[in-house]
C-alpha cells in the first residue's frame, strides 16, 4: 500500500525549503510519495491552462529530483473544470497542459474535480476527461478526485445535490487503472469503518485511495486549531481495504511532522495506539526537550480549545514563551498564535 502526503490545503502554500525538508523527513519515516497540489497555486486551478513561469517550473523539477533522491514518487494535482460549452476544446487544452507537467518528470498526476458545482452530466464528462489523459499518457500513474468525494451530505448542501448514481458511473466508466480519491464518511473523517470502505470499493469497482484530511487545519474554523496528536484510528484493517493513503497536512509544515510520524506505525497495528502517548513520543524524538515539553503542556489548549477560546493575555504569554525557542516548530506556533495562518471562506467545506 502506498503512503504519502498531498499538499492540498487552502491558505499559504509551503515555501520550497519547507517542502524539501518535509520530503526528506517523509523518506526517513517510510512514506513513498508527495503530491504538489496547493489550492493557492493558480496555475493548477483558476489559470490551469497556463504553464507555470520558468522559475516555478525549475523549482518543480528540483522538487521531483529531491523526492526521487529520498525514495518518493512525485505527483502534481491539476484542477480543470468539468463543464464547458466546448468539451473538445477543454479536452485539447487539458492534454496540452498535462504534457507540460509530464515534461517536469512527474511520476503521478491527479485530476482534481473537488470543491466545484455539480451538474447532471458530471460523471460522464469527468470520465471522458480522465480516460482521455489515460490514453495519451499510458505510463503515468493517474488519480482523480470526484466532486462528491465523501458520502457526507455537506457536499450536497454546498455544491448542489449529487447526480443520481454519480459514483457508480465513475466506477463503470473510468479506466480500471485510475485511482479514485475518497475522504470517507465525512470530509474530515475520524475513522473509516470496514463496511463503509467495502461498499465504496464495490461501487467504484476498485479499492478507494484515501485522501486523509487529518491533520489538515485549513478553513475559517479549523485554522484556529493545531492538530498535533497522533492519528485517529487507522488500523491494519483499513490498510487492507484501500489502495493507498495521501495525507493532507497542516498549513504548518514542521508541526505536521508530529502526527505524520505516527501514521506508519498506526497502520501496522490491529488496535490504534494511544494518541496522546504517540504525540508525547514524537515530541521527545523530534524536538528539543524543552520545546517538546512546552507543546505537551499546551496540547489541550492548542488542539481542543483553539485560538478563539484563549484569552488575549494567554496568547501574548504563549507568544513570548515560544519566541524564545530557536526552532522552526516554535516559529510556526508563534505565527499561528498571531493569526498569521488564518484561512477564509474560500475553503467551502470547512
């Protein structure tokens, strides 16, 4: 089973040094892929037809080389529209854009149709687009994210009711080699019941590939919290019923390492390890002793209470305390406490 990270959150993307350092960490911890898909990269979303500027293309090539040097496959997530007055024109533009991305020596491509309005012909149009890319680039490992990527009714409320039989249509019409992202019973699922995963696999005609929205903290509500504890239940029985997992991390690249470090071990267990104990272990392993102790003391305030319930005096005290540490994890805590990583209403599913 594949296990990796998808940088797929709203808000400020990681800078290139954060990305390269995270890739190095993931390679050491047993992860095997990295998807570059930040929502703020306009050349992957609103300006998806346009090629990245030369400097950014060079950076993406460097990212690919760094992933390969650390034993990871590299992918890009592209978000073309799934509705157009001229479907042929859209398909031609899509194939041209994918060709540009393939020239960057990527191993995987994800076509992401999430967070857009639904319509009746959604399944047919998306299947045609994905299958067209499959035929043109047979060696590329291909993924797609449905518009309705969870059974949660929140997607129907936000993006309109899902077309009848939408997921089953994708299962019938998509090339069998295409992996399909799925976030589980909810957009941010705390667990993945076996019966749920088996039902989704039967509908799709393939095991789902989990887009795991822990520990992501984008959106106007979630950005007020730091999700630092070990992963919620992801036992061995889950690993047996999926093709792979791509984890959507927090906006804080360094702090994301604390929960990310716990997942490979969790997936090997029949019973989920204690999340508090896992967090404490990773603080001791990955952080200077005093900083790790400070985070353990503050975990309930940062993870459960959140910024909105912290009195201003406590926020100022915590800023002063963490500013004394010369460490990137502490700098991320300070930026979060100052409200520098807020995400607004553009994250519609928060």
